[in-house]
C-alpha cells in the first residue's frame, strides 16, 4: 500500500541528500550553536503567537514543535465531515513568525495514532524540496529540520509526501504559513516604517467531499476508506467547499475577528492549492503585498487582491468605520454558497463624513 511505499521513497530521498557533500555554508555549526534560542508556542489561527515586529536582537534559532494530527473535522453546519489531516490540530496549521536571518528549527511529530507518513515543504526554505525530502516521517516518528530564513515575506508550508498523496494531504487540511519579517519591520511603498496593531491569519481551503447517489455528502470511517472517492472528486477540480479556517462559518458570528476604529490590522491570507481573490467589503487594502514578499514595495489602496494558489499574501488596513465587515473570496459563489466568508467586528464611532444614510428606505413618493 502507499504507506509502505511512501516510507521507502522517503528513506531513499533522505539517504541521497545526506550523502551529498556539504556546500559552503554562511555559518558553521559552531556559530549557529552560539546563537540565542527562542522556544515559541504556536497558537491556532486566526490568531498568531506574540512576536516583535522590529527585531531588538540579532539573529537567533527559533524553535517550534508541531504534532501532525489526523482527525475527522466537521466543515459546515450540516455536519459534513472531512477526514482531516492537520498540522498542530488546526486547519490551516498555525502561522509561525520569525525575522530574516533567523534559523527556524522545527520538530515535526507524527504520533503513532496516525495512519500515514507526512512531511513538510516550506516555501520559505531553500533546498531539499523545501525540507520535504528531509522530513518524511512514519507514524511513531519525529524529525527535526533547521532552515535559515533568508527571504522576507509570507510563505505557505504544506505536506508533500509523494504523487497523489501530495494534493490529497493538502486538500485534507495540511497547509499553513510562515511570516519572515524584515529585521527592521515592514515598510510602505516609500520605504517608511509601518506597523500593525493586530495580525490575523486566514487560511483558505478547497475541500472535495464525495457525494452518494442521492447527492448527499458521504462520510467515511477512515482516511483510507475515503481516499479513492475523494481522489475522483479532486480530479474534477470542482470543490464541494471553499472555506476559511477549516469550516464554513469558522470566522463569522461569535468567531468574528475583532478590531477597533483606528486600529491597523495585518491580514495574512494563504491558499496552498488554488487561486483566490480576497476582498474586505466596506474596506480596502491600504497596503497589500499581493505576492506576500516584503522585499517588494506594497501596492496601495487595493480593492480586491489576488492570492496565487501555493502562496500567502498580506494586506494592511486601518479600520475607519465601526460595524461588521465581511471578508470574502470575491468569487461570490465561493463566498456565499461554498463558505469562503469571514467577519470582522469593529467597534468605534461612525464617521458621517465617510458615509451617511441621508434618507431611510421608504415608499417612492408620488408626484
Ligand atoms: Cu501529510
């Protein structure tokens, strides 16, 4: 079965890479060992662990621990269940934040309660399939990967075992984001420093749940049992669900993201598999790093931005009016019918100058 074959392929790839001569390194192990270390506890999205925007120290080794959790996940209000695969128990996986020049040291754990091999491909990393070739682990194993964060920006990470396992694991929930900040923080289009009061991480997922002969969503007792049917739906490229943070309604109502008028919010949006087009209804993107790379100046005053499948972007916005803002994938069918809608709940005073209902709805006057 694929489990054993995957494991063998992974061992072969790792052995091949281990046998390669070490290329000249910018820093040797002694120098890296002398760096300060920081242990970071990850938090579930849309929240992000505490971090400095401007680094107050030199480079360090930032340690993260992530268990992989295979588990059923309810993805809509009808109780439709995905045979989920997750980094750290959440869909998407948690956002990590480091600074350029830091070393990311991840301990990836595949508990023996899981049924499949997994790994991690960091789009922020250089070499060995983004770390994928060095991190393939079977249930009951763990691995430690270190990579240097050399490029700034927001980058997707995802599981990438092999062949059809790759898209299957990704559309089962195995993706997340790492944000590599410039050491001196974010800058606007003129190169001037800018900062955020809050950061939210929104991961968008397309799910492919098979239907039975009556058109109802099927449920399965295990990942293995769901695999063949799910692969057939995946190959049709028509998702049954397009959601933020793992489920329809995961970021609406009680779970709306909260802000105040005058607060500047950084919204990081990832999609590991499929293109999307975020839009904040009633607001804008003051500064948008559409491709998510902070070495490039941000675009200004955007209406809707584009996140390429396999990437994460970032938008900075200062809220100017109170109320509920819908934040959507502006393919409105995907937003409304398939689930890709979140809410921001913003408190503060209304500004009549920016908008006022001059006359309430009423009958059309008869002349
Ligand atoms: Cu996986």
